[in-house]
């Protein structure tokens, strides 16, 4: 037993002397609120027209879903990203830098509303349909941002991102929220 302990001490000292670096095991990104929770809802390309505050899918056909840590990184590294909060409300605290397009997640979009929404996106992106667009609302039980992302895809935008966690997850991560000013669209 004593020889085994001596051997272990010898190996430890040799490893320390050789300054052997062991690979870091990547830690999974933290998950806030219910941003990753599966409610077993199938993704769809059809907007929801009622009951907007209900469980949502975990993916967006034609777009991508982003977590809180990924959104924080995206906002820190890409000044061109356009962040849009689409919750219908009288007042709203949202992520700093987000445009508040109340009503843009409605499922009752017809010709005139689609044209107004497309015009608002064109203004916010300077006509660049490749620009990253991030849509958010409350959280994983809010279809408004999912709908708005579908509207953007239908309008021909290529990099459509859905922040499923919304302000619930952003706040749970103890990140700043600020009073939103409505963006007239």
C-alpha cells in the first residue's frame, strides 16, 4: 500500500513538473425560466389565431431558436441585429435595445397588416433581408413572438431568430430590462 502511495505521489509530481494541461470540459449554457421546456407542441408554419398565451413548440420551421446566453452573446457581438418585442400590452419592460412592435404577433394578419409589418421590417433593417431579426415576447407560453417570426419568414427574411425564453428568461437571468417605447408600425 505504501509503494502504491509513493508511486501516486511520484506521478503527480511528474505531471505537475511537466505542466500537463487537461482539457476543460465545456459547461452547458444555463437555462432560465422555461426557455427549453418541451410542452410536446408540434412546430407549425401556420400562425396561431387565438389563445396566444399557451405552450409553444421548441423549434421554428425556417428559423432558429436562441437561448438567453446565446442572445446575450449575439447582442454583444452583432450591432446589426434587430431585436423586436411583440407583446400586446399598455406598458412594457423589455430588453434594452429592443423595438416594441405591439400587435406584430397577431395571427389575424391580412393584406394590409402584412404590408404594414413588411414596411416596418424594411425600415428597421434598411431593406436588408439577410439581417438577423430576433423576436420575443413573454416566454415559452407566448405565441406572439412565434407568429411574428413566421410573418418575417413569409416576408422573405432569411435570418429569423425566435427568442423563446422572452423577458421571463431574461429577467430570471438577472439581466436588465427597461421601459419600452412603442415603435409605430
